């Protein structure tokens, strides 16, 4: 589970959540960038293969996946690398690895840290850790990095999802037994001893995601199942924390029923406050790939995103929900149309689901061809793991991070304005908008020499044509030569155009 979240959310951030091309966007929540974190990639080590799971405990970030080596930022594969077999830990402030280096014999697919930050549980395909038997789930001390002796529930197949609350660890995956007792794809054990609990929702198909409500009263599970305890519950369900019995979850009704041509599965779940967010990946052309927000008590649908392109990771921070996907068409949400490229990293308003001001990007590689596969946060940052090899066009494999460090990405460099003088005592000046990957709203100021002659707020997106502003500057002296330039700012960063001169008629 998580639960560190961005504590400071300004009034501007609340207004900012109403963003989108259709309708007036907003001023930046923090000067320099518009959402909870900037689109600027911060320094971190990288991996030699996919990162499937990430989790935070205090100032430590745990990452697990298919990788067997890690290496410094900027280094190519094999340069200055170190062994880390499927599991590693990093300093959250610097991105550098810690000494934590357990030896596993199989991949990691899920990680959860206890709310008090003392324990980390991993799940996956492994059957041994540091030479000791650990059947697909293991517990470590965060303080010492040591494998906890005697904590050894035996799970008979992959553990793909984990969540911790109080003294309970919830497991989800593809398994059918835990400690030889039947537990179809969902189970719970105690955090302090690993003893199997009676909790038994009994899913009929794989579980990919689990999270617990912030008040610890409900468990949310997602996957490809059609039934829980023999009753119809498709892909997303809210269940009792002790009996495993499912409550009504009206929001799940928007996920299309499984057919031979469409299988839409919940791949990640994140709760924050009284909301729960779920991301779907659909098989088949046009099959539902979007994101759902629901009330965490009633299960009622709050909003639904209908972007196409499988969603694998979601993370809520303040009034924003970050998404890892291979979104290629968000026109149904008023966003970018198809054939504008893959947008692997996006943010949505937690208030209404509209696309927000955050457009970093990765590539996609490995088996999934998605890019980002997992998110985690310590409250003022966002760690992303996946099968990517580039972030913002720069080589960076498997793992990256973004923070709320002031500044953010700079706006694009504005072109020199176009100027002309076709009427006496008057000049006409025009200039196009530029793009900023973590702001939609930018301020443009036009100068004649050192004199400010006008200022405008304009909204721009990478997938739309630039907007051109035209200004008529009058009262000028005939025969004089005047020079104009444009400055653009996102509230902190300023870019200046070259100068363009004209002789006044």
C-alpha cells in the first residue's frame, strides 16, 4: 500500500483540475509546473530489464521485476553495473542504490510496504530468497534489509498483487492454494507471523491489483475475474476485510462484459481519501482501456476516462491521478486524437477525470510494449517502473522518477515575432504559442525595445496547431526603426525570442 500523499494542495491546484482542451485550463498549482510533480526526469539508477513493481518506505524505494543488474544513470548496458537479482532498493532523495541485495531465483511482480514503514513484502514467481525457501512471497525488515525468519506462507503460483493494512497482508494473483489450503487467486496472511487467515473471496480468474481503503474498512480487488464466491462480480470489486464477501460496486458496471473480442481487465488500483481509482487494459481493438474513479464507501461511479491504450499503472496524489499506459487516443475525453503518437505518461484531474498539464514520455519495449508498468510515491515525488528504455528522449531503462522540485520544464523557445508596417504610424506583430510539457497555460509578453506593449495568456497542447496572436502597435513615428521580441513564462521559467525589426511607414 502507500499512503504518503501530497499534503499541500493549493487552491490553484483545485481549480487546475478542471483542465482540458474544451474549456479554459488553469494556472499552475506550483510556479513552474501545473500538477503535483514536474515532467522533468530526475536522476536515478536504471535496470537491465523490466521493473514490474515499486513501493516506498520512508526514504527507501523498492523495485522488483525481471532485471538482474542495475547501473548508473547515463550508462549503457554493462557499464558500471551491479548485480541485483529481481529486487533492489534505492535512496528516494538521490536515486542511488542502497546495499539491499537479496538473491532471488525468480521474478518479482508485486511489492507492498507496511503503513508504518517498517516492513516490505514482495510477491512473484520466486521460490527461494538468499538460499532459503520462500514460495512466491517474502517479508523483509526495511531497517536492516534482512529476510524475516519463519515468515514463509507457501503460495503455489504467481503473487501479482499485494496490500498491507494493520496486521494483514492481502495477496492476489494466479494461485490456487496457500499453505496447501484452497485460496483461489485471493488470500490474506498475518503480517507478524505469516499465518493464513480465513479471508477467501474466491475469484474465478486472475487478480492483478489490490488496495485497501484509507480507513481500512474495505478491500478493492481488480483483474479478469467474472465471479467472487460464486456471485457475479466482473473485473473490479469491493470486498469485506474479514469475510471476503463482496459489496455492491456500481462503478464496475461501466467495464464491458467479457466477449471473445474484448477482455477488459483492471490492472492497477489506488485509493486516496474516499476515492478509489482503477486502470483497465483491454484486449482487442477498441476494448476498454480507460480509468475509473469511484466512491470508496458506496462504490458509486464518480467519473470515467475513455482513452484508448492499455492502462497499467495509476497513482493518486492530491487532486491528480497519474497514469502509465500506451494511450494513443483520448479524443473521447476531449484530449488528443489517434495518430498523435503514444502518450505513455499522463495525468488526470482526480475531481473530474479531465486530462491535466503533465506530458513527459517514455518509449515502450520488452514483452508488454506499454512502457510504464508501476508507480509509487513518497508524497512529493513519483517513481515509475516499466519496460521502457528512454525517458523524455534520453536513455533511461526500467526506472525513473519525477519530483516537485521548483522549476519544472521550460516552455519552448518562442520564435522571433513576424512584424510588418503597411499603415502609417503603425506596426503589426504576430507570434505563435509554444508548448510546455508540464503546463498548459503560459503567459506571453510582447516588448518594443524595452517597453512592454502587451501581455496575453494562451493555452497550448503538443497535439494541436499553435495559436497565433496578432497585435497592432499604433502611434509610432514614421521612418523610425523599431524592434520587437516575445517573452514566454510558465510562472517561473522565462524564454525570450530573437528580435525582429521593422521600419515604420
